[in-house]
C-alpha cells in the first residue's frame, strides 16, 4: 500500500487565505526558526524538528499548524500521562453545541475535492453528533479548504486544532499533486475527514510512534488526552492514523471517540 503523510497544519491553530472564492492564496514557506521558537514548540508537546515557518505560524510534525498566539500563551498544553495506544484529543474542543460547521472548498481545487468534501460531510453527519457540517459556496465558512502546492514533499494536506474561543481550526490546505492524477473519491474523502478531525480536536492515534515513520510527535510524557473507551492496542483502521493508503471510513473505535467528544 502506498502510504502518504498527513500534514496537519493541525493538528493546532487557525489560518486563512484568499482568492476569487474568498479563500486566500497559499503562503510562501521558509525553513528557519529560532532556538527560542523551537523551545516553545517543544514545551507544547510537539517535536520542533523540521518545523516550517508559514504565514499563519509554524507547520510542525508535517501536518499541524501552531500560531504565534499558541506559542505565546501555551494554549495547547496537554495532560502529562504516559503514551498509550488509544485515540487522543486536544485540550481545546469545539464549543457552542449543537452547532453547524460551514465548509467552503476553493474553486482552485479539482472537482474530486468538492466531491470528497461532500463525502466527508456525509460521514460525520451520519454519526448523529452535536456538530454537523454543511458545504457552502458563498458567505463566510468556519473551515476553508484551500489548494497549497508548497506543502512539504509527500504531504497530502494540513489542518489545525480548535481555537481557545471554541471554534474549529479555520483552514485545511490540500496538495493535489501528492494524490496523483486521478485519486479515488474514498481516498480524498479520507484525507479530508482526517484533517477535519484535527480541526475539531483529534490528534493522531499513533502520535507517540508514527506508523509511517517520524518517531514521537511530542515530548515523552506530553502529548494528548486519552479518550475514554478507546482500545489499549493501536487501531490501524483509525481515520486519525498519521498516514493513509486509500479509503478509510470510521472504525468502531473512531465512532466511540467521536461519540465521546461530540
């Protein structure tokens, strides 16, 4: 199976871009961060190695976004508990429930990403949660899905964590070239479902030992809050595993985690 990395501009903050569809153009990436910034990233429980500076903040662990405000306030600190192989959530979640989250897809993305968004929405809405999703083509969205070919090599997309005010992370970036010339609907929908998972507060289920390489995303003993009721062994079928090779609908354990949070 051809595994690809998820890049969650996450998997922590919130970014916005603009084009003719009210979604901004991708920002230019640079590669330099100071030792002070690296220390702040590490203090939040993330691995600062290979961090990329972007307009909205910092892209860490290939698919998580941390804003300058996150670094300044330490808003994403997690419970300090030994890593186990269950589903994990961030400290901050989406609030104001029940709530409809509006999603807009940039017109610069291929049609398959619009179709994938509709399938992603169908998957979440079928769960009967207190958050539901709606795709819009005009007006203000809570989550903008944008095109960004400047994401690192091998990365499919990126997202972030909920804000301190209880809103979902505002931007998901997708890199169509990583998907190939004709990706399947299930594949695209799975990646979008994964990145939305970050936006509403999910961490990678394998954050402490990524199945596709990369080691521990966070510092030892710091990382995420275990979601009660999820298994004591790694769930390779989870939509929140750190990489994917195709269509991955919600596993039984994913459904338990979603129901526990929302």
